[in-house]
C-alpha cells in the first residue's frame, strides 16, 4: 500500500508540474524572447525613420510618399527590409534564450528538455504574430490534464477505502511476548513470599445512648404582694408615771423573792 501511495503521489506531482513548472518556464522564455526581438526591430525601424526625416529636411522626400506610385513602393521596400530583419533578430535572441533555459533546467533538476520545448515555438508565424502561449498548450490539453488529475484523486480515494476494509477484515492479533529464559530461571530460584492474612475488622453493634429529655425549668408562681402592717408608734410616758413605776420596782422584786422562797 505504501508503494502504491508513493506512485500515485509521484503521478499527481508530475501532472501538476506540467503546468506549474514546464509551461510556466516556457511562457516566461517566450515573453522575454518576443520583447527582445521587438525591441531590436524597433531600433532598426527608428533608424530608418530618422534617415527619412533628414532626407525630408534636405530634399523634400515627403512629396514622394504622397505619390500614388512611388509611395506604396517605398512602404513595400521598408516592409521587405523589416521582415527579414525581425526574423534575424528573433533567431539571434532565441539562441540566447535557449542557453538560459539549459541553465535553468539544471537548476530545477528537470528531466524534460526545456530548450527543445522552446525551439518548437520558434516559427515564422510565431515570430510575426503576438502569440504568447506555448505550442500545443490549448483548451484540449488543459482538459486532458484536469481529467488525469481527477482520476489520480479517485485512485487515491479507492486505495484508502481498500486499505480500511483490509484492516477491518484482518485485524492484527497481539499476543503477549514469551518471557525470556533468564527471567524464568530467576523467578524459579527467587523465594516465594506468602502474604500473611489480615484479619477482617469485626463490626460491634453499640446500642445508642439514651437521649435525656429536655427539662423544662419551672418558674415559681408569683408571690402576691402583701402590704406590711403599719408599726404602732410608741406613745410617750409622762415623767410622773415613770417615777411611780421606779418606786414600785423594789417592792415587786421583794414580793417575787418571797414567793420563790415559799416554794
């Protein structure tokens, strides 16, 4: 599959390089060739026009151009001079363009001969007419390249579909790698450690602690307010009564002593 992908990729790149590299370089070379040839021909035509101006100043040649017989003859002679001159300059400039295309081909590392493709365009009709496209590069060639490019893309898509179906039908089975003999020997010699059993935790049901009911504080009933009785105010004893009481006090004591002794 990888080889098929590489072949299709190379084919697609070659199709694209026909327009992006080959045709581009040939178009560029044709443009430079025509510009140089036209400039050289215009120099010759300008020199002829300069000579005609000097002749008009010295001899009055303009009257000959107006003449119905001599005028067309002069124009035909100028055309007969300029056409071979333009062809000559075109061939000379084509040689310089061919040498530059050979250097360009080495720079781009192309197998196609750019100089040979350019020489096919060095014809008389293409020298005289303003044709910029290379020979054979027309709508038919462009459509043919587009068709080839579409077919290449279809082939890539079909290859992708076939590869996905192949992976689905034949799925790779991954097997564990066999242990090495040295690892097996080391595993046989190494002591086997038996893990000690760990006692399972015992779950003890603890009865829930009784929850004391909340004690509501009893507030004593309010004591009715009892107004205190008014304390009697002592009445003052007159001084005469006090003196009589003091005089009778020893008599009372003596009477009490006598009564005690009798008992």
